[in-house]
C-alpha cells in the first residue's frame, strides 16, 4: 500500500492524458498558449472568481500576491503556526515579518480569536504595520472565513487564502480559493488537484491586482515581454502541465471530490470506536481531504505507533512535526504570542495522517483501520 498512489489515477485517465500531452508536443507551444488560457478560464469559473493567473508553483503564487500588495519590510503578516513552511516563508522572502498565530485544535486552522489578539498586540506595540493574514485551508478544510473576515475588517488587514491543500472544498456552497482578497493554490502532484510536476494559481476578483500579478510573474513585464517596468520573477505554468491539469480537473469535478469524501466517511465509521480523535468538518463546510489526519490520545506514543504501523505495511505521515515558530529559518525574524502556541505544539506531537485519496481502495482502508486498532490495543 502507498501513502498516496498517483499511478492508479494515471491508469484510469491514461488515454485522455496521453492524448493531451501529444497535443501539446505537436502544437509546439510549450509556454502559455491555448491550454493555459483555457485552464485559467475553467478554474476561475469553478472557483467563482473573475481572474485566475497560473504560475510556477503554490509558493510563488503566495509570493506574487504579497508582491502585488507591496508587502515588505516593516510589515507584519499573520500566519498560522501549524502549516507547511511556504505559508510563512513567502512573508520573509518579501522582507516582511511573519507573526505566528495558534490554531484551533479541532479544525487545525488559524484560531480567529487568537488572530484578533495578535493583531491588537502588533497594533499596540507599534513596531510593525499589520498588513495581511495568510489563512490556510489545512488538510483540505477551509479556514473559518466568516470570523477571519471580521477580524480583517476591524484591523484593516488584507486576506490571503492559502488554498494549496483546500482546492475543491467549500463553505455553504462558496468554493475554496474565493475567500481571500487574493487566494492561491498549488498543483504539486500530491495536492487535491495535482499535475505531473510543479504548478500553481492565483485567484482574485480585483482587476488591478490581477494585472500586477501577471506582470510580476513574467519579469515585471509592461506592455510586452521586453518592456520591464518592475522587478518580478519567472513563474509560469507549462503548457504540458496545463493540458494534463485540464484532464485531471474534469475527473476532479465529476467524481474525485465526492469519492474522497466517501473515503473520509468510511474512515470515520471504521475508526469511530478507537481512542483516536478523528477529523471533524464543521456544519456547512466541505473538505477536499488533502489529508486524513487523526490525533493520538494522551498516553499513546505517536512515533512508536507510526513505527509499528510501518512494520505492518501501513504507511503514515506526520504533517507537521514542528511549529513554524520553531523553524530555524525564522529564528529572530518572526513574532510569536507571549503565551506561545500551545495547541500547535500539542498537535505536532499527536497528529498522524493516514493513506488517503479518491482512488484509495476500500479494502486497503479497512486494512489500515484494522491495523491501527490492533496496534492501539497491543501497544
Ligand atoms: C504545498 C503547499 C504550499 C506550496 O505549494 P508548492 O506548489 O509546493 O510550492 C503552500 N502552502 C501549503 C499549505 C501547502 O500545503
């Protein structure tokens, strides 16, 4: 069994994907072109925003958003302490200071009450200008945008949705990647919608930011490629990846989001009588289940459990073992709350992600559940 088996999906879509790849090779258009613009239109329609700008990866997508807003030195950007490194990395990359905020124990997403405290704290201290929030849709579940938006309004903060793991999720029918003033996603192969290499996208309703992002993504181009009006970067989605994504996006829309939710429901029933704390999806929310992440109860050694599962052929992962504020890269260049981030610290010791994906076999899932149960009982 693999943690996330991408070859099964390829087998299923092989004729269409092979045809799409051949089409690009025959067209001779490898950067930009009709596949990229068609994909951007399809993604924007699905998410329900005006503009989609594809780019090189999900990290660049976040950085492009901060560049469009002119975030830089002296600015504070609020980031959950429990996330993938990129969410905070881009803040430092543009010269601003990440302020790490603790998360909610049940959703794993940024805690709006603690965000409010952190924003007030930075305002009182007057060392940094509070500028933006990076809210992450961790493991596929959209963050609490209704509450986060209120804090942003009160403190005059821009909202950047990091939907790298959240694409396909929703709140009351409104799609992930539509909640931020700018939202982003990643097409890294293992994300809910993945390509066969690196890829990313930026979403916004704002015409001016969309134009700036298109410019920053191509060397700060002006009216044309060899007219450079600002210092940008080189961040584009390849035509090949766009063509592959269009095939995969169709499957994603038509059945994969529903299938992965059925997988989550099966884990839910197969594991409900164990001592594990199972992931919960709040009313009105849909997750795209980038990960199925459980928590081991107090008294259970997570690392020992993981090792035992491994010897029995069940692969698991720890997302994430370290709080952001403990990463060496942020030493002396981030702000953390006085009381620390105790929820994140506890999660880093207790979370365990199980094999997951829309094409996971029911038999494999039941085997995972049975093995987890026996390991918990015997160890
Ligand atoms: C994967 C990921 C990113 C970065 O995406 P890349 O395409 O790998 O650059 C950013 N944020 C989160 C939460 C992610 O999971």
